[in-house]
C-alpha cells in the first residue's frame, strides 16, 4: 500500500509538469496560457506555435500518462491500482501543483493513460477521435465523443468495475473542463482544427 501511495503521488507530480509551457518557452513561443484559449494544451499551441511545437506538446502530455502506469505495470500492480495511478497523472495535468493548480483539459494525458492501461482502449479512442475529427474538423467534439465512449470500451474489454468507474470519473472531468467548448460548439463558434485564433 505504501508503494502504491508513493507511485500515486509521483504520478501526480509528473502530471503537473506542463509540457506546453516548457515546449513554448524552449522554442521562444508565446506562453499558451496567455494567448488564444489560454489552455496549455496541444490544440492551443498548434494555433499559435505551429505543428512542431504542438506535436512535441502532445507527446509530452501523453507521456505523462504513460510513464507512471508503465512503472506500475513493472511493479506488478493490478488493473484498479494501475488506473488509480493513471488517474493521478491525469489530475496532475488538470490541477498542477507547479502552476497554481491551473492546468490543461487533460485529453492527451487521458489518451496516454488509456494506451498504457490497455492498448485496445487507447486505439479505440484514437480511431474514434480521428474519424470524428476528419468528418467535423472539431478537435473538441472528437475528444468529447471518444471520451464518453471510453468507459464503455473498458467495460467491453472486461476491466474491473473500479477501473471503469475511474475512467468515467476522468471523463466527467474532461467534460467539465470543456464547458466553454461545448457552449461554443452549440453556438457555432468553436474553431476548427488548424483555424488560427485572432492575434
């Protein structure tokens, strides 16, 4: 139990590292928290810093979800504990201790957690996101639909009820952090993928 607590705390700390802030600072790009939507995530970085910065940010955010769960796998933890470890990294991204508890929306880290826990769940998320994004060109809508179906996919692949519940809880947090996007989608104001924000 002590080892699990240590790993959960470490996962939260890893999740609290803002990839977007670090990448933009390293490349001399405006702090994503101060431009556009103000969200320190890959989509906002894409609009203001370009594809290279966005890809590195995406990989960094996803990696925060992968690393702690892989460590848990190596230490022999069971699926519910592994999901808790992944959830801790995810919460760290949303509420980072290093940035005044003001973080991103969590989608990339959630995807990283999905792949690390069960590649089939991660692949299902990625395929659904890609299909919806290609059809609608809305990253937020694609993320929300894929997120909503993740607990169902986890249940389908016979994950324990506690793990499925944690997937649902993370999904609820993603929807909560996307309130503005949901309002903009309903009002027809949401920006599409690749669409630049006003300077």
